[in-house]
C-alpha cells in the first residue's frame, strides 16, 4: 500500500484532536471577519464530505474548547502552514456549534498567531514549527521520509499494542472508518492516513514518540508531496493500503504486537517500493 505518507496535501485536513489543553489560548471577543457571501463561496468550493467527515465532537462547545482542538490539529500537522481551514459554516456543522462560537475560536487562534483570516478568502494556517521542521521538509525526499518511517513505526506500533487505551483504540477506529469511506479522494486519503498513523503514535503514550511522529507528519504535509499523491494513489492502491490499515487496527485491538509489526513492515515496504518505481519513471 502506498502510504499517504508519500503524499502531501495542500488542502484541508480535518481530524481534530480533543485530548490536550492549551494554556496559551488568549481570550478575545468575537468579531465578524468574513462576509456571508465569502462563506458561501468557500462552502461551495470545499468538498464537504471529505472535509467534515472526520471531525469528532468536541468535549465542550465553548469557543476556547474548539480553539484548543483546532490548535492541536495544527500542532499535529493535520493542518500545515499555508493551508486553508474549513469554512466557518462547515466547522459549525461538524462541531455542533454555532458560527458565532466558531468565529470566536478562530479569533483566538488568530490572536495566538496560528492563523491569518483573510476576508473573502478564508482562514489560513500561519504556524511554522520552531524546530526547523520546514527546512527539513524542504530537503527530505519522499523516499527518505519512508526510510525514517521504516526506522520508527515498527517499534511505535509495538508500543501502541502495549499501551493503547480503549479511547486510543476508538480514535484509531474513527480514523480507519474515514479512510474506508467509499470513493475517498486521494486528498482525503492522504489527510486521513496522517490522522490514522498519528493516532497510533498517540497510543504509545510516549511523549517523545508522539512529538517525533508529529514532526514526521509535518514533513508528510509538505506541499512538495502534492504531485506525488496523484502518481501513487488510485482506487486499487488505496484499497491495498486500507487492507493493511484494517489489519493493523485488528492487531492493535487484539494486542498482538508481532502481527502489528508484520503489518506495518509490509505497509511501509509497499510504499517504499512504489516510490522507488515512481522515481524511476516506471
Ligand atoms: Zn498508512
């Protein structure tokens, strides 16, 4: 299976992570920043089913809680620098909240310098990791990225089989269900694959592993991979990759570490071989 890792989306990524809090979020009054017509345009332009399918309900409907979820998604590399967030209308529906509350949440993110709101265009991520991730993303090839994943993920899935909570497994299941949506686009698959593998990283309960995998996802989200996605993802390859995803989830749920490692080995090896073929022009 060609892993989504290979593919980098310029577009909307939507899995939100509700499990952390952010003490840095500022308090800010609501302020209308975009016009109704701009919202309508954005809503029409976006692929609603892809964009919203994977959004879990927040623990709270407060603006601060929504801002925290969005912030975490940005930190996790679900949304990358320069990427447009879903429209207010879409976020409000997905989060069972009001547009006013969503607008306040976006304002909080703007005050935190995580996004920039442009009237008539939408809300764009402006977060750049301070660790030089972007520089690394610029110079890391898809093949080099897979090499790192091959080094990291087998032990990562082993740890996940040991430490995943039931809630972790449910989150992995949610991401898997999104990946298995009929007719999923290459873009959505790319996004949801990052979410799926990050959920496994989170299930290790190892803060450094979680952080390392976020860095990997930042590299995966780099725009240079956008073209690669169309070369390696099609209905057949997505189906193959999803067989691995399902098998990996089953192994995690069964706490079968050896099986989980075997699945991730073949998952990444398939990605490596497919990338090598693309690079070689075959
Ligand atoms: Zn995958």
